[in-house]
C-alpha cells in the first residue's frame, strides 16, 4: 500500500490549494470542509494499485464535489492525474479516459450552465477559452501515463526475454552434459561389460587372457573416470576454460584399440585432403563415431565395422557400417545414443541418417558442415568450441 506517497500528495494538494485560494477571491474560501474534501479525494489513492478503476472514478467524483462547492481551482486536479496514471499503468486505459471525460463534461456543466444555482453567490460563466487548456491537460495526463505503461511493459518483456534466454541456455547446457556423460559412459561401460564377460569365461581355462581382459577393464574405467571428471569440472567452475582439450578425431586410434579389446575389428578409411577442424565439429565427429561403434558392440552380431571419414569442401562426412545381424531389442541402438548423435549434428547445422541397410547391416551416415580454422582460432559459427 503506497501510504507514504499518498501522504505526500495529500499534504502538497492541501497546502497548494491554500496558496491558490489567495489569488482566487471570487471563489469560496478554503475552509475545513474544503480541506476535508481534498483529504477525502486523496484517501482512495492508497488503493490505486489494488483497485485502480474504482479509485479513479471515486477521485473524479470527489473532485467534482469540490468544484460544485465553489472552492478554488488548483492542485486538486493532481489527485485526478495520479489516479488516472495508476489506472493506465495497470492497463485500464478506457476507464481512465472515461473518468477524465466525465470530469471535463462535469466541469463544462458547472462553469457554463449550473453556475447560477451553485456557490459562490453571484458567480458568472467561465470563459470558454479555459476549456482548451483543460482538454490539453486531460490529453497530456493520458499520453504521459500511456508512455510510462508502454515503457514498463517493454522492460517487463525484456526481463522475461532475458530470463527465458537464461533458462534456455541452462537447458542446453544440461543437454550437452547429458550427451557427454552418455557417450563417455555408454562406450566405456560397453567395453568393460564385454571384457568382464571374457574374463569370467576364461578365468580358469586361460588366466593370461583373463588378465588381459582385466587390464582392458582397468584402462577403460580409468579413461571414463577422467572424462567424467572433466565434465564435472565444468560444472564446478562455470565459465572457466576446460583443463584438458576436448577429444577429437585425433583420438580415433584409441577408439579402434578399445573396440578391438571388446572383440570388434574396425577398419578406418579416409578420403579428401584432411585439414584442421573447428573444436566443436571435431568433438561432434569423435562422439558420433564413438557412439556408432558402441552401438555395434552392444547391438550387432557383427564383429567387424568400417569407418569412413571424407573431408570435403566445407563439410565432413562420416560413415560407420557393420554387417549385422542386429541383436537385442533395440536394433542399431535406437535409444538415447542415436538421439544424442542427431542433436550433435543438428547443433552444427548438419544431418545424420541411421538405419538398416538392404543387405542386413546397419549404417550411420553423418554430414557436418565445417569451416577451416584461422591460425588464431576458429572462424564462424561452426568454430564455436563445445567444451566437454
């Protein structure tokens, strides 16, 4: 409740009306009843933000009563201006316009027709020339109130837009981290699962092979822990640069070794003149190949896979094939992993196609737009770095 501003307005109006009365000897003297009317007109302003429409009409009614009693003109109209301002700011422009229209119409009746029967005694008609300033005052009040309302709405929309952008960035960051964790854990745990099965099967008959499987499990788990720790570090220190570089296609031999440890033979082919890739595209390419090979290990009966990397003019094409057949309930890994690959490609403006081949195998084909990196750093949108 704006009681402080209301008290200030009431004091200014009462005091100002007293000064105005000194120069209007032809009007009724501002007595106790007149001051009471001024205070009565100021009192509803306490509720101007809660009930702006009743307040503006109530203040106009009290103001007309003040004029009917023949009291001097002056700051009494400030009460109407404040009430109209509150009504317009709260979206009640029509009510404010009607209230000002009623005040103006009432003043016309009082000043030009009803003055004969109202105090002060012997009062004559008001000059018509004063109606133009009165109308200008009403229009100015409405215009100023509308300008403030529009400005407040713009600020509110700006704040809402910023809040929505912050939420969108937070959602995108959560999705990015979820993709990173999924890709890291799905790949490493798949390798660990396969090697654990090998180790258990050969523990008694071939201890050396079982030892090799356990060694692979240790290496895969250590790598997974390192990458998970890197992702968590970005959460603990928002805005800080990652301590280790994001993985890229230069680590493809590691993927091939891990796949071999899981019993999958991977053949890698490259085409086109290789060049440096923007970090974001490099990371996306690595994760797409990683997830595709993970799906072969988890969902394909084939023990061989082929990876083709084609460097073109402004694009990078990735193809991962296996000869099938599919095993399990999710052919080709149609769950979160495939969705994550599509999200990575879409984030760079690329495309990805994944599905069964006519010969029974499965293919993942991704096309990522890339731009050559400038010696001082990546250029263009495709060069935006996505830290893990």
